[in-house]
């Protein structure tokens, strides 16, 4: 898959979704707006949900690659980096959240955050309940942050999350 094309599809889908429900957006309309072929869409995706799922997975993979290269693994610095990574897609993600895709986006983040915990990128207890609580709580925090009228900066979020987790 081509990351640039997938990102365009994600952002164009969000822009179209601003004024239409997902089931009202045609594949032709989306692919024309994103400047990708219909064939590309059909080769790589089976639904619009796949575009969103893949994009969130790539966001979390990108974060994972960046954070593993750093020396500072404190909760605050890791959280700041996480919210800096999300900030680039905040507008598109908030469109999906504002149009009813909250539970599915939270679920995608929860799955991705669980993987980050399992990889040791998010540190904590080796306990299935702690992992579930942390991933679920953080995914909900992401949603609340994205739905805020004025997004708190990644630095403020880093301080807030580190106070909660400690």
C-alpha cells in the first residue's frame, strides 16, 4: 500500500464526511477527490472503515518508530510525543468523531494502545486488567481531547496524563 495515497483517502473521506454520511459518499467521489484510482481503492480496501482503521494503525506505528529511537522514556515525554503525532490528524479524526464514528475509533485506538503496551512502549503492570484499563482509558482521553473546541497542547496533555498514570 502507498502511505501517501492512503493518507489522501483518509483526509478526503473526512472532508466529504463533514457534510455527508459515509453511506452517502460514493467511491468515485472519494477517489476523484483523493486523486487515486478506483482500482487502488478496491485493491486495498473493502470499506471506508478500512481506510480509517489502516490510518489509525499507521499513526500508532509511526509513533512506535519515533518513540523507540528516543532516550527519554518518561510517561510525560512519551505522552507529549504521542499527542504531537495525533495533532497532525486531529481535524480529520474529530470530523469522524463528530459524525458518529466514536465507538469504532475508540476501539481502533484501544487495540493500537494495547499493542504499544505489549511492546513495552507504554510501561506498566504485566496484568491483563491493567492493560485493558489503561488502553481503554487512554483511548477515551484521546476522544475527549479530539472533541474539545480548543485542543490542549501536547505538552499540557503530557503533564495531565503523567499525573493520572502516576
